[in-house]
C-alpha cells in the first residue's frame, strides 16, 4: 500500500516537472530575449573584470619577482655554471620561504640591515649598493633570466637543504664559522 502511494506521488511530481518545463520552453520561444542577453553580458563583465585584473596583477608580480631574481643571479653568479646559478637562486628563494626574511623576492634581494661595525645600513647582496645600473643586453643576462624562471617555477622543491647563506670560496667571513655548510657549487659555499 505504501509503495503504491509513494509511486503515485513520484508520478505526479514527474508529471508536474515535465509540464513546468514544457510551459517554460514554450514561453521562452515566444519572448524577446534582448533583456536576458544584456543581463547575461553585464554579469559576464562584472565577473570577468576582477578575474582578469587579478591575473594581470599576478603576472606583474611574477615578472617583478623574475627580474629581481635574475638580477641577483646575474650579479652574484653570472660566470657560474647553470648549477651554480640555480644554487644562488635557491638561496634567494629559501630566504623568501623563511620567516626570518621578507616574503617577496625583491624585498629579499634589496634587504638592508644595520651594521654596527660600519655604522651604516648594509645590503644582504653587495651588488645592490652599486650606483651604476647594470648593462642587461648580454648573453649572461638572458641566461640569468632563463635560470631565474626555471628556479622560480620549481621553487616548491627542497633546494640545497634549506641553505640561506653563501659566500665565495676565496673569502672567509667570520659568520661562516657559526653556520653549517651544506654544499660547494662552483665558486660558492652554501650554508644553513
């Protein structure tokens, strides 16, 4: 008895839905659709403008990050092999990921800290203190850009076991004695 009642209710619901669809379709064919088209276009514009502007901002940030990373690679390791350049990029990106440093590539590259001995602000990367702009129309610059893109696109992979410091092999900074070396690549030694 209950089954027959349930089937009857289902049949009436299916019949009502079919009738409603047929009525809607019939009236839709008769109506002028200009207002619907205009409202749809308006909604499309309202939704797409923020999405497009967000993508544009993201692309601009990506280009800015790549440029700063490429400048750092160019000045710190332009004569290195690709592995050496990727290692310098990895340190920069590891600093971005660290809570101890700023959270953008450009802020890490251009970061300055007060040096008590010199009694002035000192850059983390010495090339950022130069007054003359770099000449960027060279093969070394385009190579640094390609390496920067490659490193940036794969930044989520663990690189150099978390190294956030490095120096050239031919110098012996005092801070290096307190750090743990993790790799020697090209003319640089990398530390945690």
